C-alpha cells in the first residue's frame, strides 16, 4: 500500500519521452513469497504500470511477453527497444527545435572599392 501511495503522489514530468517496460510473461514473479495473492498483486502492479504512463503526455508502453518481473535479465531486447525509442524521440524533438530556430543572416560580402 505504501508503494502504491508513493507512485500516486509522484508529480508529472512534463513532455519528456517515457517508455514503461511491463513484464507480462507466464512466470511474472517466480519467487513470490507464499501467502501473497499473486493475481491481486499482479492486477495492482499492472494498474501502477498504467499509472506511470500518465506521468508524461509523451509516454508509451512495451510489453515484455517472455519476461518475469526481472525484464533486464529475462528480455534485455525489450529494454534496448525502450532506450532506442526514447533516444529517437529526443533526437526527433531536437531536430524539430533546430528547424524552428531563426537562422542568423549570412554576412554580405564587402563591396570592392577602388582606391
């Protein structure tokens, strides 16, 4: 519950590229302690993952369908895809900003004046 409150209390991050990598593999959390209701926990966790998408209007989600909770170990290609997506978005945004920048006028050549 405390983690849930912390996640909900996080402020927006603005129009920053955000990719949420969500594990949805068949063994979502293989070492889950006994006594924890796995289906309820997964439902809550997936809702928190959806809530993360609300932090930025420039967000997307990648589902790691062969991964447990430990995506970097189980499906590193999903993490690489997320990094590439953010990198491409940042580059695209920078290119757009550069194209809107006013360009300095080129200096005119000095006319040749005879002595």
